C-alpha cells in the first residue's frame, strides 16, 4: 500500500525548514490582530469595570462580608464586563475581522503557491503551473479566512468569560477588592486576559500551518498531482505518529492506483479519530507534502 520514495524527491531538510520558517510572519500578523482586539477590551474593562471594583474596595470592612454575598454586586460587575465586551469588540465584529484577516491569507496564498510551484517544477520540469491564483485556491483561502475569523470571535468570548471568572474566583477565594482589581488591570499577562491571549497565539500558529497544508494540497491537485511524499521537519519535536509517515507516499484524495501500485490518503491515529489527514492539518503540525511523481 505505502511505498517508500526512491527517486525524484527533494532531499534538503535544512532548506525545507527555512521554507516554513519564513511563514511564521503570518502567525505574527494574526497575533497583532488578536492583540489589538484583546487590548481594546482591556482598556474598556479598565474604564468601566475597574472603577466600580475600586469603589467597592473603599467600603468599610464590616459591610464587606454583606456585599460579598450580595448577588446584585456580582451581577452588576458581570453586566459591566459584558458591556465592555460589546463596546470594544463592536469594532472587531465578523465583517471587520474578515477585512483584517483576508489580505493576510491572500498574500500567504500567493507567496506559498509560488514556493510550491518551484518545488513542483524542480521535481518534474514538465509539470503545468497555473500562473494566477486558481479558483480552487481562492476557495481554500476563503475557507481558511472564515475559520480564523470564527476562532477570533471565540477568543473575544474567552476574554469576557475569563474576566468574569477571575472576579468570581477572587471573591470565592476571599481576596480583597484591591487584589481583584490587580487581576483585571489592563495588562495582557493579567489573569483575566491570559487564557484568551494564549488561545489567540495558539490559534494563529495552528491556523497558519493548517492553511499552508491546504494551499499545498489545492496547488498540487490543480497541477494534476495525485501523490505526495510526507515530510516531517526531522527534529525532536516531530510527533511519533508523523515520524511513522515520514518518507511515505500518499494520495491527496481517495484510493489511487498508478502503474499497479495502490496509494491511499494518509491518516494520523491521533487526529480526528484516525480519519484522512494532510501534512500541516493536525494541531501544530509542521510537516510538508512534497509532490511525488511515480514511474
Ligand atoms: Zn506533523
């Protein structure tokens, strides 16, 4: 079923690594959008919620225990946080986010498809390359854009929930209001925003590598290439399931028989219940697909 590649393959792990490395700039572009988004929320929390929390800190100690059990206080804070979310994320709604994210994917698609074209031609000079971004590549880029926008919208919710939770947990732990105020102060590493920020960074890295994998698939299929060789980055960070796939030949789509040899799509037992996968698709995967031309 799976055959080892023996010929016409590009063997340069160092070169391959630097190829993906240059695409980290797209992670950073998505990161900048997340940072702007979360910062706008922090500023709004600091303008509307923080003063209220600091007011509470001025209340006499004997009254404090009564207020801690006072649900109205909590409800007021929760609704202020929701309001802060609505105000700050209003400028980062779905349409606005798409306008920010789409150009990033368009330039990523252009740059990567040119790199893939070079790889394909160096593997087989006869391969036919589309000079422009094809319709199917455009679809792929739009899908990636939508997916990223969806995750960014979820990150907004994570920031709101994180802030509400931080206050709730602070009260439960018996913290003073001044201490709770510290945890919602406008700092990206503050408790209230840390989860959202970490998640945003994770999403940026993951979405870029998934998109690169899908661009590669689309581009190779557009050129009529049915088979590819799975290549890991051949370092200690490669997961075992992908080390097992390294150097093997797979089909992009369904079972394919070429010159008597049958090829099937790759699968990672730890990804999506072991269903078909492509390099770059599983979380944080840095593997790539090299075009393969059978005899
Ligand atoms: Zn991988």
